[in-house]
């Protein structure tokens, strides 16, 4: 693991130009949940009978229970058609002077007319009438189906009432599904930077940790894959070699790195080493092979991570020429086969409108029989795939 400490003024100036600074002491913030079980109100939700998630009891947002399925009773289904803008307000019961963290648990990926809200903005108020904007939340996992939208403050704010605004409408669809609303107080404590655990690859993981490097990575390994193999992911972020933040689904290249950052201070860093990707472009090409040869002759300068990626010149050469996929022998990380559409057949199709809520596509199947496919609009606004028939056979 790498710990960066700047001891003199000159060293500090050098560190500023190339790396985040690790201080001798770091302020670590402790958060205390104070909203559990507190009463709240919200804009009108969807309550059409027969839908399981409409059985609300007024406790869903502060009961500490995260939804366990897509349409369960732990969600509230805010519907912009019934009331907009959409929001929820918690009454903490008394004024707090040290509010520092706010978050809501949301459905974040569109399906069945449900989508993430157009905004997620938090406000505080002393009287429940006059609200002051605190800030906008960000999603903890952009790729997850359900995730927290969180706002952590550098300082503290005061208030008894906390409001989250979801905007006039979701990005698409008609519903915003919210499962939990949490408010925390904040307390800062200065602790020695050296006492904070650094980054470690889990014992027994296929990946290996070699000093400041994560090795045995393959092409197409993602940020998420590595995070799942670290002993802790709290305050851990991924960046490319230029310092741009990466998302969970981004594919890693040699030279990308994982950093543990607390209160703006970098505590530790591990670099990604993708086997064979010596120049760090996320590919294995003849350029990497030439780099490999020149590294041996000491006629080229590459990063230390690039040197680590120079594992086996013979395998790299075979991979480039197509004689052998250097990753194909690893069952834990299968390489997807190339899939190419070599030919297709055109079919004339007719689109028929039955009414505003139903359309049917008609054509001729490959066996010469008539094929029809129906699409219909639900009462909550989304379009579903309906009946599929070929000849007299009802397939779906």
C-alpha cells in the first residue's frame, strides 16, 4: 500500500503537483442516525387497489427496512400525475444543530414506469414552512437497480424538519419509488492518519496484491470486480491514470488506481495492473509487445505498473497473433465469444392501431404462417408486450 507523507514545505509543493496529500492527522466523521421511527409526510402516492406496493402504513420511509423486491410494501410509489413537485418531509421532533448527512433509497433504473427522480435536493427548516436548500444528493452506485442518493456535508446545518424534493416528474415513466429516508448528525474527530487501515485485497482472492499494485487483472475486468475483492470499500474510489473518477462498470486499464480518501485526504492507493497491457490503453497490441522487448533492453521508459504488466512476452505475442487467448484458460473469467450477424431476412410488417392503448404488428413468419404481436398500455402509463401468435398457436 502507498502512503504519501509530505514533511517539508518543498516536499509539500511537490506533492501538490503530482499526488493528493496524506496529512499526519485526518478528521474522521462519525454519523448518528436520528430519523428512524420519526413521522413524515409526502406527496400523493399511487393507491390503485390490487397492487401490492400500495399497501402503505405510514412507516415505510423511517422504519429502517430496505425493500426486498421491486414492488414490495416497503416502497412508497410517488406519482407525479397525482401531485407535483414530489417530496417527503421528516419531523425530527426537535431542533438539531449538527445535521450533516441525508440520504434516500430509490429505484434508480427505469422499469415498469418507475425511474429515478429528475432531482434529489435536500432542505432543512426550523418551523416546517420555510425551508433552506442544503444541497443535492448523488447516487452511491450509478449502475445499481436500487441505491442510495446521498448528501454528506463538510460542515453542519440546523433544523427540525428535513425535506427531500424529487422534482416535477421522474426522468421517464410516472413513478418515483422511495424505500427509506435517513437523516444523520455529524461529529468530527481527529485521528492519526497512520492508524487508518489502508487498502487490502481479500485473502484467498484470485487477484493478488504486490506492494502498491493489484495484479492478475485481465482485459474486461471492471472497477466493480476489484471492489468486490477488497476487504473494505468504504471511502474507496477508482480513478484513471489522469485522475478522472471511474464508475463501477468501467473497464480497468494498467495505471488506473484505487484510492482511499477520507475528508479530502488520500490515505492509501493501489494501482491496477492488467496483464499484457503495458502501455495502459486497455488493449493488448503489437505496441505492448514492442514495449516488452524494449523494457528488457532498457530502451524505453514505462510506468512501474506497465512493467508489472510485462508478465510473459511469449503469451503476449501469442495473444496478439491470435494463436492463443492469454485469458481463455481462466475459468473464473471466461472470455465471451465474438458474435456476428452474417445475414438477415427482411419482412414486411403492418402496424395497426386498435385504440389509444393497443397496437398490433402483423407479418409473415418464416414458416409462412401469419404472425401477430400486440402491445398495450397499462393504466400507469407504460407499454407492455402482449400476445404473440403464429398461425393458430398462442405462444405468449
